[in-house]
């Protein structure tokens, strides 16, 4: 019997990405993509539940976050490059199509991977952030624009970084208002701010104007579940309700009551249940 090779990193575009590979080596593979302003550590609790249920979880620190994958300039953070990073990871795993899960910006990437590279994805579970066009439509047909004001602030080069470093309490208070705990805020300060990942993380926002319109419009055909929490101040219900219009395959919307934006850490067992159901739908498709 061939042994499964664990991975702790992979290379793409001349960059080296750190990876957490946990759970049964021969388990069904679930790839978990983190969002802003967090690393793959944000998935630890959910991954642990999935591992107990027999899933192998692969959690990369994405472009701008891994110390060996922090290219300069916003051009390197276009969605096409982020999608290519995930494709390279799936090929590195060598286990065929995977169950793909993303939270926040990781969800935006996961939607684009599923749309443009469906052969790599068995099922998609997006958490908080919906399909790109659902998000944009919600900006003009609901209150999403008001919820996303910070995106405009992040476009200014270097100024957000200077403010965060000069006034650390400002970042802490801003994150606390979204539902982050003191421990979570502390990890953001250590992993992102002091860890040197802040500019790379902000470059994801600064590259938004450089996106390929074809990538933004692409529909998803794989079994898809979108998860939205009503305690999330950054994403509107309207954006969640529109997400299903961009899925041509099996689709389900899961609404979590009384949960903040930080779903993977706040309700890991609930989210693991949802991911497992989405994976089951993926198996049905594959069969």
C-alpha cells in the first residue's frame, strides 16, 4: 500500500507557501482557505472537528501571508494569481478534486476556483462572502456599500499600515466590534501586524480594480453551500440571498443565527456539520 505524503509547504510562482496538513493521511481531503486579517490558524478548531470525523484538512497560509510568499506590489495579488495558487496546491496534494471551503477573502477565492477550475473541486462551501457578482449587486440594491466602507480606506498605499502600527488600539477596537475575541485580536496583532503580513494582506483589496471581468462573472457548477451569519456587520443578507443565482449545480443557503463574522472559530462544530453535508453532496455528484 502506498503511503500518503504529508505536505508542510508548496511552491508556485517562485513563492513558498506554508501549509497545515492534519487528520487521517488517507482521509477525504478538505482544503480550507482563510480570510482577512487572519492566517490558516483561524481554521484550527474547525479542522480539528473535521479530523475527528475522518477528513484530512489542508490549510495554506495564502499569498501575502506566508513569509515566503509576499511579493511586492498589488499586481501580484490579482484574483487570477490567487486562483492559480490554489490550483498549484491541489496538484501538490495529488488526491484528485477536493472539497473546497473558504471564509471571507478565502471564500471569494474559493468561488473563483470553483468557477474557473471545476475539475479541481468536488464541492464548494463558502462562508460569509458570496459570489463576486452577488456581492457587487448587493452594493447597489441594499446596504452592502455602507458595510464595506473600509475597502475604500484600504486602497491608499501605506497609510493604513502606518495607522495600525501607530494606533494598535484602533485595530483592536475595530475588530472587537465585528465580534472578535481578545484572543483572536491578539493573534491578528502577532501573526499579521508584527508578523509582517499586513501589507500583503491589504494588497488583496488594492488589487480589486485589476480583476479580470470574466473571472468575476463566471458561474459555479459544482455542489455549493453558502453560509451567512446574521450577526455579521460586514456582509448583508441581500448578498447571501443573491449568491444562489450564480450556481448552476446543487445549491443550499445556510443561515446561522446569533453568530458573528468569525464563523470558523465561533461555531466550529456547526460549520463542520455544514461542510460534511456539502461534501456528501459532492460525493453524490461524483458518483
